[in-house]
C-alpha cells in the first residue's frame, strides 16, 4: 500500500463524493482530515473513517472563505499530530 500512513485533507468530505473519497482513503490506510462546513456530517464521516482503521479528524471550516478557515484548519491539524508542511 503506497498510501498507508499518509495524511489527506478532503474538503467537502462530510457528504456525497467527498465522503466517498474519505472512506476510500481510509480503506487504504490513509489518515484523513475531514473538512466540511457542517459539523454533524464532518464528525459522522470522521467516525466512519475511524471504524476502517484511519486516524481521522473532523475540521469544520468554509474553504470558500480562506481568511477564516485556513488558520483553524492548520491549528486543528497540528493538534492532531498531522504535518502541515
């Protein structure tokens, strides 16, 4: 597995195609940061990814407004031990 233990951030990962991508990554051993504007869907998808063995982190942010969301995403990723470089 080339992706095992890599980290991915999936914007819009709480539902639809984004959720499918999160779960596909989790099945491959990727640790996933689940970004969504809706806290409930971000949390639910992160929990589902965790059941597949992924370390997952829900991050609630509106990526359309980078001024407010980038800083919170980086802080959340660092607190979870993910690399931001």
